[in-house]
C-alpha cells in the first residue's frame, strides 16, 4: 500500500527568500505534497502582515505542483495533524541554526511522536540568506533582487516605503 507523504514547512517567511524557495523545491523532490505554513508570529513582530506574507509565498510557488499555502496561529504539530502531514521540514543554513532546530524537533516529537522532522540545507549560494538580512536591507533601500524570488521582489517594490518602515 502506497502512502501519500505530506510534509509541512512552517515558518514566518517575513519575507520568503530564495533560500526558502530552494528548500521547498528540494522537499518536493522527497515528498508527494508540501504545505507551506505561514505563522502569524506576533512575538517576532514581522515587517509584513500575515496576508502580505501569504501572498508573497503563494506568488513564489504558483508554478510548482503539489504545494499549498496556509496561515496559522497554533502549535505546529496540531496544524500538521489537521492537514495529514507526518513530516516537518526545517531549513539549516549554518551550525548556529542547528542547536535551536534540534531542540524544536525534539519538542515537536515530544508533543506528537508520529511527527518526524527532516532538516534540509539550501544550496551553498543561498546559505547566507535570511529573512532578517533581507528586512535590514529593505529598511535602508538596499539591493535585494538576488535574495528574493522575482514575484516577491515585485510585490515589495509595489509597496510604498512607509509600509516597510
């Protein structure tokens, strides 16, 4: 009996970067379906609203098959269960990410031992990219075209500078 493997890729995606997109493409090579879960994440005080972040993710992945985008404000393992996902995707850029991600993976598994976390690394050319770096560049009108999917760059470019302050 073949099972349909659904993976959940949770994050704030504030904004989605080429590194995130790379992880999504890699995950699609491993799983039948990938659900990108955009967290409300008020604790992080995102630059972009949940609606804007969902729009950016949807525009970025519109050419990919077997990808869905959802917003959420609950425990990741609960969201995974709701959508039938048994795998969580997490990205690792550097050793500094590893300790936090490992703890998060253990925590999620302690809440639901049917959930597995799979760690994927972006290609080396994207390894330095983080949403926080992009947000800092945006605050100072820095160049971000090489860090963001084209669709995201267009959306951000159409926003007024006062929206990004």
